[in-house]
C-alpha cells in the first residue's frame, strides 16, 4: 500500500475517533468502521492484483525479452521488450508505490518505471535485472525509459 493510502486511512480514522468522542453516537460506528476497513482492504487488494498481473506479464515477456546493454537502447527500439542489468543509482516515487529505478551499467544509465512495487525489496546499490518495454518518458517525450514488468535483485 502506498504512503498516501496510509495517510488517508490515518486521517479518516482520526476523524472517526474525534466524531465518536465528541458525540458518543455508537450508531455512527456501524458505518464508520466498515468504511475504515474498506480504506485498507481496497488498496491492498488492488496492489495484490497488480503484482499478480505483473508476475504473469513477466512470465510471458521474459521469454521474449532481448538482453542488451543500456547504452545500445535507442529510439528505434521503442516498443521492444528488453532485459537489462545494472546497479540501482537512485529510487524515486517509492512512496506512491510506483517506483522509478535509475539503473546504470558500464555503458549508460536509464530510468526503469514500475507501476507496482517489485516482489522483492530493492535498494540503492543493488545489482538488478529488469525486464520491460522501451518507451518514451511520458512527461518529457525526449528521453527513453523502460516500463518494467519486473525488477529483480541479482545475487552476486
């Protein structure tokens, strides 16, 4: 679950507790507690479903992926399925549960975007292997990124 989902849950739980302590209306809790439970269950379920879909996509795309170095990725490869490996230099947007991994090998660096958290914990400095599709970065369209279905630590 993302940090934003936890913040929303905590704010709503505090509001429920504040309302209950100020009014003492226990009938309110009949609606508020199931609502709070849904604030936890829905994002957790969606994250689980998303991870499961990415595992299935990795199984399908993993066999079709072409191994290459980051430096060889060019605009002609947009839409191609690639497998890269390198070291994680930076991780951003993890708090949104949509991590962007900045991966560097001996030839270049590229941003690898996932739309769910990876199955295993990946931290800066880890050597990883990523499988995904080469695309233009949605915000700038000037640089290339990999929309990944998996980012896995490589055990040395």
